[in-house]
C-alpha cells in the first residue's frame, strides 16, 4: 500500500480529485450480499440460530392418501473465529501540508467500509450456495 508523502502525492491536483469523485461513485455494485441473510450479532463471539427444515414433495395417484412428513427443526451454533480489519495512515508532513487533508480523512470510513464489504463479498462467493 502506498502512503501519502511528498513523493507520491503529486497526482493529487484539483482536476484529478474532482474527476476521481465521479469514478468513485461508479464503482461496481456488490451483488452476492443480497443473497445472504444478514443478522445483528449479539455481544460475545457465539450466536445460536433456530433452523426450520424444508418441505418435501411426494408423488401420489388419484384415490390414494397424501403422505405427510414433518419439517425438521434444530439449532445452528455460530462462533466467530476469524476477524477482518481495514486501517490506513497519513504521514505527518502530509497531515500538516496538504490542502486535501480534510477530504482524504473524510474518505477513510467509506473506503474502509467498502474494503470490508468487498472482503465479505469475496468470502460469500468463495463459499457459494449451500444445500
């Protein structure tokens, strides 16, 4: 990762900053997260999910009784064992000298959120559908 320094910030001229805003807005949309049920995780590292089973379909002929089956139920316990982070830094000289410092710092949270979302998206696609 390249940090902000005198040697690397020459590209941060006004026209590049403003045209870059449009490019940032046009980042590709993340798709896989809409296929995953997101839940608020409670305090701690373990969560229990009640599971309701699937229904079955059976063939039958006219005049025969319909087959009844029960839906299975159960409990799925999920424990967090892996963590993700996104962090950055700014050189002290850049902090004091750059007229773009407020804009740069203002992008930290959205860009960190984006980085974590992309990592989650990649993980969802890596796991694929279950069942």
